[in-house]
C-alpha cells in the first residue's frame, strides 16, 4: 500500500468518525436543530457521492473488460454477457444500499430526534 493510499484512507476514516460528533445537538433550540440538519445533509451526501463515483468507475472497468473479452473470443459472448450483467447488478445494488443509508441519515436523524414535545 502506498503512502498516498494510506493517508487518503486514514483521512476518509477520520472524516467518517467526525461526522456523528457534529450531527448531534445538546439543546432543543432552533439553532441546534438547524445545525443538526446541516451536518446531517453533509454526512449523507459524502458517502453517496463516493459510492456513485466508484460504482461508475467499477461499471466502466467491467464493461471495458467484457468488450475486450468478447473481441478476443466472440464464441463466448453469451457467457461473458451473463457474467457482466450479474456483476453490473451487484455493483449497482451497492450504490443503491448507500443511497438508502444516506436517506436514512438525512430524514430519520434530523427530523425524528428533535420533535417538539
């Protein structure tokens, strides 16, 4: 593992650990509520952007590899196409799971935790 990869991963982990600290409020004031909503939106948008970017890169790499494999061996087109579709479905399902988690972070935390009593 290179130094750049290590430090990038370490920075991402530290940022992920820090988001919940800023998303929690102690007071039930409108300012605290706005602060929670703001940080919840930020915390929900970063994982979605990262998952969409890497999902698109993975899909592009898979399609390029499948096109190259079909060009090398046209008789195996059906098998390659089947494996490609299963791989693309799995990549897309991971991005959809991140979307679901981001929506939970966005809607459940800020609007469900500070309901007027």
